[in-house]
C-alpha cells in the first residue's frame, strides 16, 4: 500500500502537471519553447510549494495573504 507521503507526492505531481498544461494552452506560442516551459515549471512548482507550506501550517499567514502574495509575485512576470 502507498503511505500518506507517497500519495501526497502523486497528488502534487498530478496537480502540478495540470497547472503546467493549462499555462501552456493559455500561451500557445510557448508550445515548443523549452526555456519558457522551464520558467512555467519553476513558477508552478514554487506556487505549489507555498500552498503545501500553507496547508501544513508552516506558513503562518491567512489564505487571503497567501493569495495576495502569489498574485503580486506573478505580476512581476
């Protein structure tokens, strides 16, 4: 049987893959651009890491503060 950490890793990877695919479909000119794919992967991984830290209470902020911080970071791109 899978333990809880393995399940969490599988779920994380599936969510990350979904976000990356969605970002790539929104930016059709990125479909074959490897540096842009790496950038999207980096951004999605960072956001997912923040969400995991928030859920596990390692990031002592409110959901609204998390949203606002992620939004402000994305505005820089």
